[in-house]
């Protein structure tokens, strides 16, 4: 990825882009990457940082919940599974297999049957079904697998498998792939207006929120992939799109010791909604509490006290001794999503307007490629057939296996711990070699940023040079996940990290302190959290 200033210069020099993508979350990144592979001249922008919306605050699961019989649509499920399998092939280093358990309650027989059939059907539709199959568990199995779970409240369970992924890193990987094909990427560049001629978009006015400068570009086509802010972008072109519900999903990150388990699990909440708790990044991730979002402020949603109570209570209903409390919370965050009336992925998610603006909204993050490919082939007819599922970050699967082993050997010689080595390979693919180069030049950079978590200080200069990070929160929230894993420790580390950034980027002391304050303002304020009403 090239530097931000160079990207802006590339914007100014380009007479016309084939495609402008507004919104650099998971959907926009997929659009930019596929279009660039098709040989199109692409510009993708975001008014914030890359993946700074819901993509950095989503569940790490490819599947968003437990599919039951009444929710199962076979054609849709098959297509969704195919898209998920494609993602696994493209980004093998970023996806991790996780074992989940769904405990069965004796008084919920009908739900148990529906969930079992739904999960089994999804397993059959997956091409990896023969590798790891669902299995029934006895009470004794549950006691051994999840010591914190009260076996007095369950009759058995079902074990199934799911892939976990870091959506922020997926977005960055897709964007790097697009840049390699010639796409231009710019964060903190906001669409401020459209210039129409005969009712059709001819130019787009942009504002650089970092430098304050204004730009304008020409583009043949413009896709609005701004997520929950798609309505506001459409309004700039004088277009109205159909109102959709905005759904908020809230998550808690807990101490790893708060709930003793050797597996991730799903649990029915008090009102029938499902919650999950899973070992994640040396902590426990508890989520999600789904609710309708009514506020007009879409930029930084935060969990409410009632949502926190709901999540903690859902787990405590299945334990006898050690109960979760607000004291176990290390971090908390929320994401916003558009909920389409038609829950299946369909052309309903693509809205064409009279001005030529195409709005894509309501797509599921992990399985949107098929629809995007179809849309781009429609926009650019006659494009030659291309391979869009090529592996990202490696030459091929054999290269992935061989290079991963070589990186591990080199990292061990440099004295890195196994968890940090695994982290580097998963986050950076072959580019982990460049992080190791930085450590070889300055050995102090092999120090962990936060002792309890794998990320290293060497990732900071790498992110500034190669991933267009320009603020403290870009690095601490998105290039690494530290601020979303333990807010207190991340803020403590922010002091030293900001000094290193100031040295590299030339910040003065006032700017350095403002960066710390700005990051603090974006985080959920645990210290101000009201006392739980139910715990």
C-alpha cells in the first residue's frame, strides 16, 4: 500500500476513474478488489479510517447465529456457504477453526431439534463438512469441556464448528490486493457532493478531512457502500433510498479467567435471543445483544447498561458458582447494521437511482462476493472472465505453507514468543517478513505493546508506512485490536506508543496529547458505567 500523500496525488492526476467506491468497510473493500482484478481503474475512499465503522466492531464469526429450520433457505444457504468457502481459500492465514457448543435445555425440546437440524444442514452445505462434523455431547462431555457450565441446567449438547476471522484485517488484505492491481485508496476522504449533468452524476466533490483540502474527480460509475450512512450519501445526489431498520449489536470483552471453558458456546438469552461466549485474543468475547438503534448519531455507538446486563445475565443463568459481573469487563463496543426486510442475500440489497448512483447496503460481510461480482459484470459488460478467488498475501497455497514455516523459524531466532509469531503471520501474511526486518534493525521493537497480548511495537512503523495509519486510534483500534481487548491497558500503552508515533510522524507535544484524548473519547467508558441493575 502506498503512502497517503502519494494516493492523493494519484487522485489529482487521474483524469477519470472507471469506478468510485464510497465506503471502505468489508463490502466496499470487496468491490474495490474485484473491480481492480477486472482491470478497472478504481478509487475507494472513506470519510474515516479503513474499516472504522462496523467492520472493526463486528462478531469474528462467519456465521452470525444458530440457523433453525424456519430460518433455513436452502438455495440461499448454499450460496452463502460457497462464498464462505471462497473466503477461506483466499485468506487461509486469517481464518481460524473454532469448536462451538450449543447446550440443550430439557424444557426446550422443540428448539433443540430445530437448531440441530439447522446446524446439520449448514454443515452438509459446507464443502468442509467431511473434515469436521457435528457431534452430540452428553452431560459428562459438557462438564469436561466447559467446567463453568452448570450441568444441572442442561441435558446435553451439540458440538459444531465455525471459522473465526478478524474483519478489519480482512478489509486491509482486500484493499492491499486492490492496490497491487492499481486501485487508489484514501482514508479520511469524504464525499461532500455530486455534480450532475442532465440528471446524471458527472463529478464528485471530495473533502480531505486530514489536510482540509477540497478535491473533485470524474468517474464513470459510483457505488455507495457507506453502510448505515448510505442514506446520507444518497441524499448528496438528491436521491432517497428505502428506509431500513438500523440494528445495533453490542459486545463485551471479559477477563479470560471470568468463565472457565475449553470451547466457545452459544446460549439462549432470557428472551429467546442467542448469545455466544468464546475464547478470543487471550480474553473472552461475549455477544451479541441485538437491539433496534433509534439515535441519529451513527458515528460511535456504545453499549447501554441494559444491554450489558442482558449479556452478563444470559451467561449467569447457566452457571452456579462463579457469576460474571461488570468487574470482569475489559472492553465493550457496538456495531451498527442495516436490516433488510428480505433476510436472504438478494438483488434487493442493490439500489439503482436515476442519477446513476448505485447503493449497496444490507449485505452480509462474509458472503457478499457473488452478488458483487454479478453487479460489476453488469456495470462493465464484456469484461473477460477473471479469477477473483486468488489467494491474497501469498503466491499460492504451497507458498503459504512454506513461507509461514520460514517466517516462524526466523522469528524464533529473533527471540519472539510463539503467540506473537502466530499473530504476525495471521495479520500480515508474507509481509510479516517486513515486520521482522524492522526488529532486526532495532531490537527494542520486538517488545510487546501490552504485555498480556501478542502485538509488537515493530507493527507501528509498518502500519504507518504500509497501511496508511495516521492516528493513534488507527493503530491501537484497527491495525491492532488492543483498544478493543483491554481498554485500560491500551490507554496505559498509548503514552509510549504516541511518543513513537510523534517521533516518526513529526508531531509536537500538543498533537501527541490530542491523539491520546481523541482515542480515549472513542472508547466505552468503563469507569463511568452505571452499576448493574440485575447483578
